[in-house]
């Protein structure tokens, strides 16, 4: 039997500048049972837990510290940040940490930076395996949102995951970013579904609601649901219209797909 898709809402995007308690309650009121956010170190963890529990929610993901993985001289700093992030994730009962990898280093070969990524993640893997937390590296588009970022395409991300060879190091496949970077999203994600630990979704162009733009999310979600993927699909977008109404629409959409 296929898994039921599990939506999660990135409150820092969908409810940007909304008080934490109001944002979490709005997600719950939309019928969605999980939320995520970016920087745990900018939030009160006890308050997060309080609002999570008061609304019967789960926390699906948050970020680790934004320290470059493509620069070996930053590796110790990255691992120290990851250690602190794992502790926060355990406190929050959060299963996934999202990691950006840093900007491309001019004057350094791409192969050298690729290897630094592998080496850094190999060093991180035992910490993650011991904690039971999954780290997901994030390819981002450089054409619209993240000029100069190192990791742009999912194929390189999957190559890195293969080289690291840990069940606790995977990819966050952001459907919005990968539509811009490479397209062919259903084929690419289905061919590598076992290496994906989290999804992000937004409409393209504009990074707004999933119901607008060129991406056929009904078909994309049906494909994911047909696989053995059992993680979350994070809704990470900036709404153009009433966010509460938009989330209710998406919640019904997930129910229909499932």
C-alpha cells in the first residue's frame, strides 16, 4: 500500500512575521499536523514545544547552522554547529535537519569542492547515526534566488549521497528550485526517491501558492505517493493571498491525493 503524504508548513515563509503561537495554530486549524522552520537558534525552544503540544502538532524539520561544507577549513566549525543542531533537534523531537552547503569558491576547482562536501558529510554521519537524526543537503537554484551557491542540480546532490553512503545523510528535494535548475522533476525525484529525506514545494514562477504556476502538483504528489517515501512534504512558499485559505485548499488537496 502507498504511504499517505504528510504535509508540513514552513511557518517562517507562509506566516512570515506572524507570532509563533498564531502561526502554529493556523497550521493546525488548516488540518495540517506538522510544521517546520529555519533557524532554531533564533527561536525559544521551550515556546516552540509549548505551541507544538498545545495544538497536537509535530515538528518535521529545521535547519542546521549555515556554515560552508565546500571549504575544508570550515569543517570543524560546521561539525560543531551540527552537534548543537542535533541537540536542538532531539529536544524538539525533530527528525530532519536541513543543510545548505555554502557558496561556490572562486579559484577552487569544482571537483575539490565536491570532495570537501563528501568528506564533511562523512565526518558528520556518525553523529547523525548515533542520534537517529537525518541531515538533508539542499540544492538551490542560482538563476532566480541564490546566485553563487555551489550545489544547484539534484544529480550532483545524489552523487554526493551515494559517496557518503549513510542512511542518515540524504537530500531535500525542493521541487520549486529543481524546476528552475533542471526541470524533469517527476523523473528525477522518482529515480532517486530512496536518497530523498524531505521535500519542499512552492509554485513557480514566483514561489507562491502551489495552486498557481507551471507545476502540476497533483501529478507530482501522486508520483511521490506511489513510492515508498514516508517523510514530509514541506510547503515553503510566500502566499500572495490569504494564507489560511491557501493552506486549507492544500490540506484538502493532500487528502484527495492520499
